[in-house]
C-alpha cells in the first residue's frame, strides 16, 4: 500500500494525461460520515483495449519503457480489496478510461486520504492544456472546480501558476474542503 490515497489520485491523473486526455475528471467522495469512501478518475484519453485493461492490473506490466514495473493501478486495486471495497476499470479505445474505487473508509487498513488541498491544487494548475475537473463530495455538500473555469476567470494575462492565482486557489480549496469535512 502507499502512504495516502491522494498519491493514487495523482498517479492515475498522470496516466490520463500521458494517454492524451484533454479532460480528466477527479471525484472524491466521503459519505456516511466517511464510512463510505470513493475515488474516481475519468478521462477522454486514447483508452485501452480489453487485453490492456487486464494487463495494467498486473504489477509487472508497464507501458513506460524506462520502467520494469507499473505499480500504481495494481496497488490501488489491492488497497480496495484489503479495505473490503471494490475496484472497477473500464476503458474503450478512442474514448477514454474510467477508474472507480470504493473503500470501507473506517476499515483499519484504509490509508488516510492525504492532503486533498495540495493534491487538488497540483492537479488544477499542473497540467498545461488539460481541463482537470475536481469534485469533492461529502454528506454536507460538494465542491467543484475546473481548470477551464479558472482560466476563464483569470483571463489570458495571468498564468495558472501566478502567485496571486495560486494564493486564491489555495484559499478557495482550503475553505471549501474544510467546510465539507
């Protein structure tokens, strides 16, 4: 297992971007008092055939030539199984990929969620030309933010990594996520 679930989220989004996605939706849900925890990353990248869908779940398979193993997806699947949850990977060539994981959030072996504010901020600002849609939902409500919406608001004169933009986004995410926890 890895240190926290945010690591898995970031890793899968990187895979989506590498697969040519122009939009990646990240959904994190802590429901029923955090007893039900689910993560989803859905992209419109190049997708995979069914043989590849099965192979990427094997830790000794990777599409990255510089590595001999691909542990991200297999470790996420293992975490779901250990935490009495479920793992679902669907993909279609030319249409994209969806990975959804449900965990028993109060399971003793369930890793912590991690720093969701920093993860969301990195996702929203870190992938030039990719619309990352971030959705966080709890029993108290939801927070939604997308890269395209931020770009629309700041205009062309500011970059996503401008200190004022980063400061605003950090504050917005911290307050929004804090209110929902």
